[in-house]
C-alpha cells in the first residue's frame, strides 16, 4: 500500500467508509474495519482523511452516515449497502454531489461513477456446489435428497449470484431458484430451496427445521454461508444426526464454520481474504480521490445486475478459495483470519493436530 503515498498526497477530500452491520457476519467488526484502517494508514492517509463507520443494521443510519460524509467533504464513498433500497439511495445522493462511489462487497446498480469491489460471487457459489459434491462422495451419502437454504435474495443481489453458482454446478441451472423435484445427472433430487430473508440465521434455522420435519429423507444440504450452515447444523444435532452424515457448506470461513468443519458437521467454507478486499477498496478509492483513471490490472472485470443483464458496472473481482480440513492450516490459519488458539480451544488439540494446526 505504501506505493500509493504519492497519489494519497495528490488527492483531496475525505474518503468515507460505511459498513452495514455487526450481526450478519462477524467479519465487519473483526476484519473489515481494522483491515481498512491498516490499508489507509499504510497508503499515507492521515486520520482526518478517512472515516470508517458502521450502520448497525439500519437503513436510515447508513443513509445519514453517507449524507454526513458528503457534508464533511467526502470525494469518495465506500459503502457496503444493507440492501438494494439504501444502496440506490446512497448512489443517487453521491451522483447528485459529484462523489465517486465504491460498492464494497455487495453490489448496487444505480447512479453514476460507481465501482464494485468484491470477490467473484458466482465463483463463490460454484465452490460451494463443488465442495458439497465432493463431500457427498467422501461421506458416502447415498441417493442425495437435497434441501438448499439460500441467502437473503430479498435484500442482497450477491445472494442471487451465489445461488446461480451452486445451482449451476449441482443442477446445471445458473438460476437463483431451482424447482423442487428437479433431478440431476448423478441422481440427486432437490427436495426444496428457500431463502433465509435478510440473511437471518434464526429464520434460516426455523425454515430448515420445518423442512426436515416434513421431509426426514433430506440427507444433503447446501447453504449460502457459514451462519446458515450452523443454523442447520444445530437443527441436525437436535434431531440426533451424527457427524459426517448430512453435508452442509457455506462461506466466510468463520471461526464457527472452521469448528464445524473440523468436528465433521460441515464440508467446507469459501474463504474470502478480507485484507485483500480492504486493500483493493482503499487502492481504488485513492486513485479516484486523486482524479486518476483506475488501471485494468485493478479494475479487472464487471458485475451484472441480476435483475437486468443489460446493466453492468466496472468491478474489482478477487479470487475465493474453498477451505476444508486439508488446507485450513495453510489458508485461514496462516493468514490469522481464524486464530489457531481460539479454534483449538473449541475443538481440542488432538483434532487441531490432525489438521496440521498448532495452537
């Protein structure tokens, strides 16, 4: 990041960063905020040149934070929208005030001068689908009867792309929802697919519990993230289902997810190195703040509106990684994304050692 110091010095105005909440994922507090701060500092920003806030799950708060940043002289806004509604409101506000906008981790598709920084979301979904397929083989699941618990497609367009990814792999259909009763060439049957509204883990758990009660033949599941996977796992444990019996999967490489993987309840998780995402966002913000044109080596793709394929925006797309017990030590543990001591305290040193993890 130090290479950006001359551009930082040449730029003027505030960079305002608004993260969405502290509940949908632990990452925003534990990783995004500190990694963003570290990237700004390394790029030569003074503490008065940037501001990082959290909307605490409120659309009104996120919009008011954006308004306050613009009033304070922001030339660039980096926002992770709680949902499409507030995302569009902030995009409109930024466009009206000539402020460049970076949609961070979650895309929105209104306004002008908007860029997207995230991981390739369809690829994230494909990794989940591929991981579940491998797990079905590894765990010896016969005649898979599948229930899929999607993320908050009602509020987050990324959730649609995740689903397109895993549905394309498992069912050969790159769509947000697959019809119940669908079979694939491997003989799998889809019992059902539902979304967890607003990425709500509690609601997701309730949905799965109802489905598992109604369809006790479910023996394979697909989840859009680790939080939803854990909600399903708790339901399965309550029903007396043992480890390595019914696959689950997810993303975000959370501590809880890594625990579930090592204890045999989750097949794997997609690791998205947040420090790379934070560095990419700060790099792009610094270039835009200085009035320069972002190079193609940084802005390396586009993202497409799931609701309207004719609408695209320039994007920085990073590469995700599937993590399981085989490569956990060399990925999330090596990067200190999950602390070995915390994980081993939960699962025990014997299980950690078997995965090559030393607390």
